[in-house]
């Protein structure tokens, strides 16, 4: 029987008269076997004769470890206490599975964390899920924010080195809504990979950002020239995103990993030589906006082939931003930068090939002499030119075709060796909660 950490805490609290363990408010998940969880459907649901539903709520379950299998699962508005309060209840007929409800999440409130720091600890947003038999509710969970999960679990995970941690990340993190002179579009087919702001991603629990930065010299102000792109397409200006990361670091004790991983426009000459002044301008902006939080590689690096500093050492020094840079010639001249962080990228539009590639790549990572202490599994498919020309599918459909499998893989095959797992539309998988669970599990094995 698998019992989650929360249920152990709950049992302990009950047995000892609630004198220890988290307060009732912090118990956001409870399980005596198996697990239920909420995800958000990434494609728009189109139903015949009805209006479209965005952000449809999905109910997921895995009862493969249960001696007696729950017979029903339901969606709840508030903490589930009785089936009478269920909004919808479905029978459960398989050990593992999911239901896509026709209920939209709606405008979510980040419960006190919308514009700044709120209470510490995991907190539920409105959709709750519960499962059990006709009489009893046996397992509950909710869509939750995890704004301070590293601090909450610090007594355990602070012992881990950054390369030993399981880190939830986002691919192309800045491509979440257009903010250009001509567009504020928030849903499209092939450019936007996310739909929550950088601040909201942090509040949900994302700690690794894959950034694609471009430079456009037609803006008079230098700081306006740096943009977050998806390949050749400009999405949002960079500086406001750096400020969101800064205000998060200012108001928490969390560690954030920022990866400048691709420079699609303006950083290189035609012959491939880096344009020094453009790279230098970016580094100046990062130092200006985030300098007080930067963990300098010169100070914290532990050398090639090692797993890097412990979380504890970063927290103690209050240097909690690890900034990796993809160009080693620039790193060579700016030794405070962390060297290129290997991204395990399958470059395929096939879900089967993506998963096979990642199974193999994660099992053989990190390379024995890797310069970076970290590596990132890029858990999304990549459309090819024809897919885009023929408008075959969309990034939202592609994410839908792999995100459930990514959850399953991280729970099983990738569990022992993964480091960062970076996905598209992260609310459609369970990578955040699983990464926290796996990090805690790894720390108890040290
Ligand atoms: C993803 O998971 C589903 C359900 O477990 C399975 O049927 C499907 O084959 C998996 N897809 C791939 C590409 O492995």
C-alpha cells in the first residue's frame, strides 16, 4: 500500500491529538491507497450543439496499488466531505484512467498569490476531486498552488545537490501570451507553449524556465530590444519577466533555474560568430534586474562531472537564481555563468518516439564528465514544417497527446534518474506534485 506523505502526516496528527504535523488547512491531499489528481485539458473542447469549453477540468486516477478499488470518482467545488456535494460523479471501471469533464476551470484566483506573496504552503484552488465507494470518500486531492514547496520541504530536500533534485520546468516558458505592438492573442496553433504567466508558473511550483531570447535593434532603448521568442516569432518583452522572477525570489526562499537556451534572432553574425555587444547587453540586464539573487558559478560550481551545490548552500548564502547560458564561448568570458545545460530533445512529432528517446536519454544522463550539474528532459513533441504549413494539429493537441504519459513515465521509468522535466501546458500533467514527492523520496535515501 502506498501512503502519501500527507496521509502519514494526517494519521500522525490524528493519533497524537493533532499536536504535530501540518495544520488542517495545509492538508490538501489525502489518500489511503492510490491517487487522484486534477489536470486542465489543454485543447479547447468542441461539443456539438454547445459552446466551446476552454480549460476543461480533468479527473485522473491511479488505483493500481489499492487492495480494494474505489468505485466512483467525482468533481467537487469545495473540500469533499460527502458525495451529496459532488458536482459530477462517474463510475470507475479501470485501475488507471481519466475523465474530461465539461466543466471549465474559469478565471482562477491564486488564493492570495495573484499579485504578490500570500500564505506559505500548498493551497487548494477550487476544483477538488475525490474517489471512494458509495458510502465513503477514501481519497481526495485538489488543483493546488505550491508557491513555497522547496522551503516547505527544506528539512529534507536541502541536502540534495541541484543535479539530484527533481525539478518541474516549462519549455519555452515565456511564450504564454503575445504582448507585442500588434497582438495580445492568448491561444494559437503553433507558437504559444504555455498559458500561465511566469509569476503564475512560479506560484504553481515550476522552478525551471527554458527561455528563447531574441534581439531587435530597431528599439531606441536597449532594454526594449530583448524579447522572448518562439523561434522567429516575437512573443513578449524580456525585462518584465525578469522582474516577475525577481519579485518571487524577493518574497520567498525558493531556488529558480533560468536557462537562456536559444538565441533565434540578433545574437549571431551570419557566419555564426556571437555578437559580443548583444550578449553583453543581455548579461547586463540580467545582472541589473536579478543580480542580488544570482548564484555565481565562480562561487558555487563544484566542477565537471559533479551534481553541483546543495540547495542548503544556495539558501544559506541567499543566492537562489542559477542562470545557465547556452553559448560556451560567452560562458568562457563570463565565468559567473553556469555552462550549457543539456536539453534532452527528441526533435520528433511522434509521441512514441519522444517517449522512447527520453527513456533512453534519461537513463544515460548525466554524462560522466558533464560540465553542467543539471539536465532537462524536454517532454514535448516538435511539429515539423509540414505540420505547420498544413495546420496539422496544434501545440495544445500535441501536449494533450503526451502529458498523461509524461506523468506516468515520471512516476515510473524516469523516477530514479530524472532531473528537470520541462513540458508544455504544465497544468495538463502532474509533474509538479510528482517532482516534489520524488525530491523528498531521494533526500530520504541520502
Ligand atoms: C500513452 O498512454 C496511454 C494510456 O496509458 C497509452 O494507451 C498510449 O499507448 C501511450 N502512448 C505512448 C506513445 O506510449
